[in-house]
C-alpha cells in the first residue's frame, strides 16, 4: 500500500467551537445541527460534503472506464439518529443522477461505485447507506 494523501483537522470546543486545518488553509465555525448560527457548519454537513464529493469522484472513474460522458450529480443526506438516550448513529442516503442514462443503468453504476468509494468502504458494516438513482 502507498499513502497518497494525508490531512489533519483540529477541533476546539466540539459542536460549539471551531475546526481548522493544521496549515490554517481551512477554518470553520462549528455549531450544533439546527442551531442556525451564522457562518457555521456541523459535522453532519461536513460528512455529507466529503461523502458526496468522494462518491462522485469514484463514479467518474467508473464512468471513464465505461466510456460514459454524462455529467453526474450526487446528493448525500446524512441523518443523525438517536436510537436511545446517549446512543447516536448516522445513516446516509446517496442519490445519484447521470445525464443520458436510465434509472436502471444509473443504479447499476451507483452500486458499483459503492464498492470503490473510500467513504463507502469506511462506512460498510458500520452505518446504513442507501443508494438511489434519481
């Protein structure tokens, strides 16, 4: 194995604080979900942004291999779920669209992408992830 990239983020204050990169190229105010703090985000939004970008990049690899040129859009919905007091989990719904392909063809490529995407591999067996062609 060869490490291709390493990054580090630091958080101070948890969900009522700040997260920033070691080189300070990225700094984000963090707020609890639903708190409507101006110019702030939350861990679930960050996870959704990362997962959708990673999944769409993995899909691009598969589309190139299959010589598919239609543009793809991936929407990641991340839910923070309270199963019981002090027992929280995430679940994810990934919706994908590929211009020029049927829903069946798109679903097939999305399922294949789910076996390639590093985020999908990281979540496999840990959280529920639904894949839906739209």
